[in-house]
C-alpha cells in the first residue's frame, strides 16, 4: 500500500480506532507495534541492540540489554549505566533491574525528568542478590530461587524455579505449574510447566506445557493457539497479544469490537529473532 491510500489507511487506523502500543524486546532490538481494534498496524524497530527485556508505562520505557539499562522518558533512549540486565521492571516509584549474576537494584523515578537523565551508576540502589532472575512485574521478581518482592530488602514469597509472575492475583508461572497467592500461601491453579502468565482485574492467561490457557470463572481452560509456533510472551494491549517463538504477534479479536465483526486471532509475522520481553504502556 502506498500514496494516498496508505495515508488514508493510517488515518483510519490511528484516528478512528483506539490505538495502543506494544513494545517487544528481541535479539534485534526493541520493536514498537501499533494495535487497534484487535488489528496489528504499523511496527518499527526503534532501537537496534540485543534487548533482553522491556517494561513500560504511560511515562517511561525501560529496556534491558546485554550492556546496560536504557530508559526513554520522552526524548529518546539513554543509558542508566546499570550494566548488563536480564530483567527490568517499573512501578509508580521505582525502576528495577536484575543482572545476569543475580544482583537486584532499583532506581528512584524522581531522579528522571524529560531531557535530564542521570547516567551515574551510583543512582542505582543495590538491594541484594537472587539465583537466576527472570522477569519482573512491578516490584515482584520471578527467579529460579522463587518469587521475591523488592523493597529496601528482598522478601522471598515462596515457590522455586519461577519463570514469570503477575501482580494481579498474584500469579506465578513455575516449572511445576501455575499458582495463585491467597491468604499468604501459594495455591496450585494448574499442573504442568508454566512459562508465562499475564493478568489484570478482569482476565488472566498463561502458557502451560506450550499451550495457551485462559481463566474462566475460576477454572483454567485451554485455548486454540493462534499459530503453529509455541507461544512465548503474553501481554494485554486492549486485548490479549501473544508473541510466539518464531517472532510473530497474534492479537485476540472480539466480534463486538473488531472491524469485520468476526472474532478469532489476527496474526502478523514480524521476523523478531529470539523474543525476550513484551510490555504495553496502555495495559
């Protein structure tokens, strides 16, 4: 598509539908993807680097790389001089990072202002060390050693061999199954090897034994996957989005809101080698 038709399509896509953004980290770098009405729109590589993870909210984009942690508060990506990071996270007050050797640290967001990003490594507050850090969701960290809450110290919340964690619940995806936290204890929700989980106040999805699951009325039910490739990353971007091992994105379409009135999956091959993280500032 080119010329006037392309411009008209971009205007239709951006102006007449509620457009949301998804960031995906991969071996290639950080890719920004537009999603609206459960359709995949324009996408572009905004930073070329071996990106290990990504976190985002309405104000900040945080990227972990094999050399440093990068942050964008509105004026391009700058280094925060953390060093190599395998996982990054964001909450209202702090930025979080974990290094390959397990060092966990946080960075006060009040130090960040648009156009003035401090690069001193001393701005990072080292908290402690964990075994095998994997993924943050806010101040919760999934690691080989369990689920941790990051504060002035590390609080071990339990479990082990945790691949992913979601604050809403909370929910934890582990090598032995999917768990939810209730009355101070982790309760099994589904057996199997759980590798990814995402949830909010209304929905919850997980990848268990390579298949996609959805929580329905408290029970976990398997869904038909969008592609033949195994789902790797999950995120909400107005709807469920799935990044598979082949680097394609699929979004779940609601018949009531999709432009063609049909539900199901809308998929787009992105060619993202080795996807490592996905985050939406609109989640």
